[in-house]
């Protein structure tokens, strides 16, 4: 420890001034604009992130998912500043972190971000409590006399205080990860970034670690977590799906879950956002609809005018579901009218022929759609009158 102390004293007495996070609550906490990341090696250039635009709000618990090699780690390394974009901008709490120099970056990161890796990365020669004091020493946070007590209280938080004086090698992987989480909280950062933090743990331990993240989110932290574990991905508040270095539209992923990630990405590029005011008609009974629609906000009402007259409400459909796909699949005129129910509705419109081409490429999706069509047709036999 003495060695480390003198190292930090010598090299880090000068702490560069770093901009503070601004408190504008109306802005996303993390904003990424047109991020391109290209790696160069002997084989040439390889573009890993292809113009990513995304943002994360305060208090969100976001899961970043996608196949191995899709660009998840590269994306979150743009947030931590471990890596820099080739072009594009990253604002965190209003601070343009892509413009900070290396010294500013490391201090800014130490104060504002907690980072948790798959392989815990505790320093093997330091005790657990010393590992947790290190980020406070490095960033000159808290009075030197307070740091030990603070580190102990963080160890208590993750129920590791009774092991405080042990070396990392003396405890299990799950315990090391708990200590790594305590370390990430050393400077009380508003944001935690974790890259497959449960990837090296058994499912029971993974569940416990995930529970700790949930707890931190409930206390106001914002967490961005890459995960391979689909059962954990279901429990975050939002997922961001990356395919081939681009972000898949989350509504497309939700409405068409049986597509491959590649197909979802292709579909994301074929949809256009549209808005319909309250009562406005999206699809008119008896006419051919040019588009299928994925509802993203609000609710649509599906109603039919039977031959005997009047109007029957057949169904109401909300965010994440499609309308118009039955007519497209069966290549027929609309057998019901779809309109914005009560309030304005936001949708993604996809041209009918593009939708059909997509379905033609995906047997799983065709089957899922046909199942849905049968379900909707049976609903049709019992109109929803009693809402
Ligand atoms: N430093 C690097 N140099 C060259 N290629 C890299 C580098 N880092 C990542 N890559 C490549 O970028 C792609 C995405 O990597 P990564 O972001 O680690 O994916 P993921 O985390 O989704 O598995 C991979 O093909 C990987 O080989
Ligand atoms: Mg990775």
C-alpha cells in the first residue's frame, strides 16, 4: 500500500480541473451523436460502430445486448472514454467527453463513472479494502482520513466487510465481483457502466449481482450494462440491441421478435415514424392499406362495420404491436378500420411490400404472424364491447 501511496503522491498531486456534470434534468444524461469507430490493422480498416445515435436518461437501467462481436463493448467504451470515437460526439451530463485530454479523462471518469468488468480486475497485491480506497486516493475524493471508513461501509453494502483485509485471490469470483461493485461506487458516481458483469459467474451468483444493480437503480443510479444473459436482459428497464455496429429500433425488435438481428436491423431502416391525431384513421375498412404499422405510443382501436349495420369494436392494440399485417399477408382489402383511440398515436409505418419481403425471408416470423392472424380471427368472433 505504501508503494501505491507514494506512486499516487508523486504522480497525481496535480489533479487537472475537469468540468462538472450539469444538472439539466430535461436533457438525456448520456447523449451519443453519430458515433463511428474504425479500427485499423494489417488487414485494413474495420468499422465497428457505423454512426450510432442513442441516449440514456437519468435513472434508467439499460441492457446492451447483441451477438458476440456486434460492437457492444466498443459502444460502452465510448461512454467510459476507455476508447475514443473516430468521429461523433459523446455528451455526459452536458460534458463533451470526446474533447477531454487523457489526464482530464481519467480524473473525470474516476469521479463520475463506476466501471465493472467481466473479470473483476481487482489489484492482486492490495487487500479488498485498499482496492476500494484506491479510486478515492487517485481522484483526491473525500478527506484522506475518511477513506478507510468509507471503503468499509461500501464493503458492508456488498456484505464483504468481514473479508476486508484479505487479498482478492482468497475469495470466490462472485465475492470478487461484489468487491468490484463496491469499488465502482467508491466516489459515489451517478453512472455505472458494466461490461458483462455476470458473464463469468454461475446463475445464482449472477442473480445476486443483478439484484445489487437493481438496488442501486432504485437509489437513483443510472446503469448501462452489457449482458449476454437473456433472462437478465428481460429484467432491465430498457434494452438496446446492437447488430453489426448499428442500433436496432427497439419497437421493431419488440413487434417482430422472431426475425434475426440482421433482419431487424434491415427492418429498422425501412420504417418511418408517423403520428395520427385522436380519431384519425390509419387503415380504412374496404380499402387496401399501403403500410403495416407498429404502434409505439398510444393505442389504436380496431372496429368493423358488419353488414347488419352499426360498428363493433374488435380489439384495442397498444405499443409494441402491429396492425395491417393480416391484410398484407393475405393480400386482401382491410376487413376492419383502425383509428387512433382517444389520444394521438405514434407509429412506425412500413410499406406493405417491404414487410412481405421481410416475412418471405423469415420462416419463423411467417409462422408467428400466421399464429397471430388466427388469434385475431378468433377475437373477431367475440367483439370487445365491454371496455
Ligand atoms: N482494438 C481493436 N482493434 C481491432 N478490432 C477490434 C478492437 N476492438 C474490437 N475490435 C473488433 O470490433 C468488433 C466488435 O467488438 P466488440 O465491441 O468487443 O464486440 P462485443 O462486445 O459485442 O462482443 C469485433 O469484430 C472485434 O474483433
Ligand atoms: Mg464485449
